[in-house]
C-alpha cells in the first residue's frame, strides 16, 4: 500500500502518525490497549490488516499491549532495529509498512515470543457479544 506522507497525515492523528509512520513509541502504561480486556481483532491503524487476536494477548508487565503470536503471520514483517544502542527486531505491518513495535524472545509458550505493540498502531474491532 503506497500513500503520500500528506495522505497519511490526513488519515492518522498526530500520535498515530508519529508512531506508525515515523517509528516512534508511546510511553509505557499510557496507550489505549495496554490494559484492555475486550475481545476482538486488533488491526493495523493504517491499512486495516488483521494483526492480532485478543485470544493471544497477555499481560507482560511491560506497559504495552503484548501478544504471543500474530493472527496471520503473513501480515507481520520484521526488520533489524539497532536504534537506542539496542539490538531488537522491529515489528511492521507487511501490508503498508507501519511501525507496530518490537518482537522479543521472552514471551510465554507455546511460541516464546512477545510482540510488544504500540496501541497507537492498532485499532481494536470488538467481537459482537
């Protein structure tokens, strides 16, 4: 998905743009979904790609929404991130390139992964009751 920076700025609020398009991060324990227990599907705020299910969300204690696996691995990409004097795997939406957060290998089983994701990069589509 290709859009101009102007189009992204028109679609996203300033915080979403800063995080998803400029690789920013939100402060821990401040995002809309870090302590959310609603059931549903988390989609990319930029393009709507399905990224995570609430069934795979857990409380990692990190202050960001954390998931132990994506809904569809094809919708997630990773890239090496050596910023801030750290070596990490950046999580990206494979459909539009949005920065989502990072992936760590200290998560729960069965995957052992922790997808540590910014709330501003997500849109929760709640499951009908």
